[in-house]
C-alpha cells in the first residue's frame, strides 16, 4: 500500500488510555496498514497515582514520567501540543502546539483520550492562590513550596507569621487529596526535626471535604480506618465543609472558620477535558456519551475512552452504570479501543468493553495504607504491600519499575531529604497557571477556522 494512502489514526492524549492504545496499535498493525499519530504536550506518560509521593520526595519526578521514545520499535509520530477542537464532519483536529501555533491534522480514525482537568468552582481567590496536584510540575513545585515554608518560618521573628506558614490546607477527601495530605504531613513531620527553632506542635495539616465521608468507595470500615490513621498523625479532618474564600495568607471555610495559611492545595475532583465540549456531541455528566465499544454514535471512526468518556460499565450489570475514571479502567479501555479500531480498519466486528473492578488501594505513606483488592479489606503493612505491589506492576517499563523500587528502598533506609530545587523563586505554579480552558474552540470557531483556511488556500 502506498504510504500516502495509508489510513491515518490520530490518538489524542498520552495518559493511561492513550498510551495503551498506541502501544497496542504498534504491536498489532503492520507499518503499511496505518499511520499512527499521537497528540500530547509532553513525550511521556505520567503515572498519576504516585504523584503524591513525588510531592513528598519519596520518588523522583523522572521515576514516574515514562518516556514514550525509549522503545526502539516506536514508530508513532508525536505532535507536541494539545487538541483544542475537532470537526467531526471534516475529520480534522485543530491542535495548538507548544510553540502556540495552530495545526490542522486530518484523520480517518480518531481516538479521544484527552483525560481530565482539575475541577474548580467560582470561589473568590481560588485559582489565584491554590495549588493543584494534576501534573508533574505542580507536584515538584508543591514540594519546594512546603519546604520553603519551614525555612521561612524558621527565619521569621513574628510568631503570627511563623504559625501561618506552618499551617497547610488540602481540599478534597478523595484518593488524591487523602494521599497528598498523608504524604506531605509525613514530610513536614520528619523535616521539622532538622529545625530546632521550630515547635513541631505548630505544624498543622487540615484535610477538608464537602462530602460526609472520606473515600466512600472504600466502605465504612476502611474509610474509618483511614481517618483514624490520619487523625492519629495530627491531621485535622473536617467533613461537610469546603472553601468560601481563598486569600494569599488565609483561607475561609464555608462554616466561617478562618485558617491563616500560605498553602492551599486543591484536589477536589476532576472533570473531563474541555475538548469534549467542543465536539457538540451528547455528554453524560460532562463525559462524552459512547457505546460499549467506545465508539461515538453517528460518527464513523470516532472513539473515546478514559476520564473523558462515559463508557458503559457492563460488568456491573446496572442500567446506566458507567466506568469510574480510574487507571485500571483507562489502561484496559486503551487496549480494547485499539482492537476495535483495528477491527473497523479490517472490516471485522467490534467487541464491547467489559472489566470487573479489581479493587482500590490507598497509600498513606510509611507503613500505613488501606486497600480493598477484590473486595478483601486490608490495613497496615499488608495493605501497603498490596498498594505498592499494584502500582509497581502497573508501571509500563522496566526502567520505571527499577527507578521506583530503588527510590522506595532508598527512602526506607535513608529517610527523607529536604532539598529545595529553587522552583518557587522563579515562577508561579498556582491553579491559574495550569488551567487552560479558555484556549479551547467552540464547534463554530473550529468550522470558522477551517473555512478561513480553505478560503485563503483558494
């Protein structure tokens, strides 16, 4: 087949779903069957569940950033940028590259796996003063910031300033928020031993959530166990509460309580990528409505999966049930979508996605964890072994596995280090610096953009 006439497969997003899809396509398609292109700002896959351990310094950033270019068999073309609009009729994806250029990429088949973004609300001061925990840069920045608060508190002669710098607020009682609070609390608990002028009792971590329970998916007993572990470490847990106002030096809770702090970490959930709203297609709670085969009804060659798609959960057998936005589902959906793209390409029938949830793991740092593999409730060291064993086995490359295991062993033997890289001295890394929802195009803007290009070409 001539290289010019090869079907063009475009994969949007290099998260769990997108990378698994690309790797499967590379393995199962011969080079002359199709040309595969991946759209992503960074040429690595981020292992997101271990991000809190990067923020606390247990793991180095590169250990969970899995390069997409290590494989010698890698033949997918990477476009460094983000998709900001798709014209489903013209079969063109509009991409904003990292150099801020607009590129129109035609396709025959498109796999939409743009993932999710941090969910924010119209809370005064939130995006200007809160930190997110959705990217490698944010995690690295938070680590620098937290350690810098200890340095500044140690250097301060003002008791009020010292106390405010040693208070930390994490919003979000899901897995990300709970693990972030747990891991960073351990970091400050160990670090303060190196600051003889600081009173350890001044360090206070707050974990708040609007829901009545932490991580309700764990069940009553395990959820309560997690709370007991956190409260035993001195973490103040407030449920049924959120943020009313966020300032640079204080945070106001919805119950009227004011906490003086320079550190507000926002992990209160995620929403599907704004790209989904540009399609003008049906959505379910903001996620693209797709079939069990993960195809978009009424549009040939369009597939969606992962956090951005409402994939029916056939394993539950409940009407209207959709798969939760977890890594285990995204990885398996990526492989199934690749199979369905190949089946469509070869004129074969597609297969539905069916996967029974394997359970949940929550790493609270040190020897503390709660896990529920296959419905079995575990606590402490057994739960920690299951949690880290699951994460380690899910890492895609042997290089990543070696780095992570080495980091864990080194941390267990030598303990934490408290080195700052200097990131906080050079640029801001608040939510406003990582939320790009205003860059996406509406369906009308996508059409106008493409029509303008056609007119200029004519």
